[in-house]
């Protein structure tokens, strides 16, 4: 037997699991892929939620699959088989779907759930490696996994099998997501609504939730003397002011750098109109632009402020680089 303290042991485990995933991938090009497509169509047709169930290690994978489904916009719930047999079966509704996991397919704990689902005409999706098992025979749609040996030396501890179950669950959840066909740019918005916390939530933060508004915006009109623009810049504290056209659209900006360059020429420019000093066509932001892409551009171009514009090119907000850094990006 290989020494488990040597690199060959963990590598052998990964080799077994990779082989299982390769078998799964190959199966998805055949009947399993067709069955998975049927399952996705069924989910899109139903208005309820998916109740994912399993016992033991399959139960742990079922919890993860339920969490992935929910976080990608498909309402799902982990239903413990034992609790289901003691009253929780009442949670299953006629518009729901039961997704059951069992490598062997003959887990006794699942029989009361599948019997109840069949009696109530609730569709059953079954993930199992044994197409003649009790679970497989009870299924409305069978997602049959290809047989594969466990990574355990004695082919006992669920390892390869749970990896394959989890991978198929991920493929199922993301296939549903893609089938829902979110309009371009809308999925990150919907995803953030489900993930407002932590680093992931920060990465999906749009400009409109970060920007400074209203009286906080440093703005002057075309023709304003530079001296007045300086007062606006210092009063609002961002080191920049926007320059507006008569219609209210943003024509340019005056920054600290613009001021330094103007005064470096030797003449006193304070009575000059802002348009003689301003930067024309500055970089601006759409309200739905995400925080990481804004920070990336600011860092690459060494700018510290950007105006957020509406569809009429009028400034509705301002983002400072510190607003982004506070998110921990």
C-alpha cells in the first residue's frame, strides 16, 4: 500500500475523482444530457420550488445543491428524509419538484418521500448510479450517473461519487440559470440582490449605490470664472468640479491637475472661464457599472473621481476612488 504521507496518495485520490468527472462529462454528451435538458424544462415550467433530499454524504451534497440553486435564482430547499417522514412532507406542493440523491438508489430513508411524491403527482428527479434501483424506478426523470470507483482504497468512503453528484448539481443549477435568459447586464443585478454581503456583494455593487448625490455634487456652468470654480471644488471637497452646458449635460471637468497646469503657465487664470482650463470629454460612468471595473479603470488611468451620467448625459452622481476602496476590493 502507498504511504499516505507521500504525495502519491492525494494525487491518486484526485486522479480517481478526475476520472469520475471525465466519465460524467462523457455521459452528458449522451442520454444523461438529454435527461438533464428535460429536467431544466420541467423546472422552468413549474412555479414552485425544488426540494433536494438525500441522506449521509449524499445529504451533504444535497444541501450544497439546494444552496447553489437558491443563490442562482431557483428557489430550493433541503428536505431531510427523516424529518420528512415525521411531518415535513407537508412542505411539498403540487407545483414543486423533488430532487433526490442516492448513489445506490436503494436508500430506505427516501422511500416515504418518493411514495408521497408519486401519490401527489409531484415530479421526481433522481440522481443515482443504479438505473434499476428503487429510486430510479420511482423517478419522473432519471439523471443516471456513470459507475465509477471511489477514491477510497477499499472503494467504500464516498469520494468520487459525491464529487460527481456535486458536479452534476452545479451543471443542473447553471443550466437553469442560462435557460432563464436574463437580458444582457441584468444577471449581475439579480445575483447581487441575492448576495448583498461579503466580498462577492462588494464585487457586484453598482455605481448608483455608491455615488454622492444632490448638493454634494461639485458643478458649475459654462462661462463660470475659474475663481468661482475653485470655490466649488474646495467647498465640496472632491478636488474636481463638473462643467455643465446650458441644457445640463456634462461638457467637461476641472481637476486639481488642470489648475496646476493653468497656473504653471505663469499668468493668473482665475478670471478666465472654466472652459479655457477644463478637461474636455472626461471618462464617465453608467449608473449600473460595477465597482471592480470602475476601480480598475481609475487605477489604470490614475484618476480619483468620475461623474455618473444619466441617459441625457447629465451628471446624477460622483464616485471617488475612496468609495471603492472602502468596499475592500
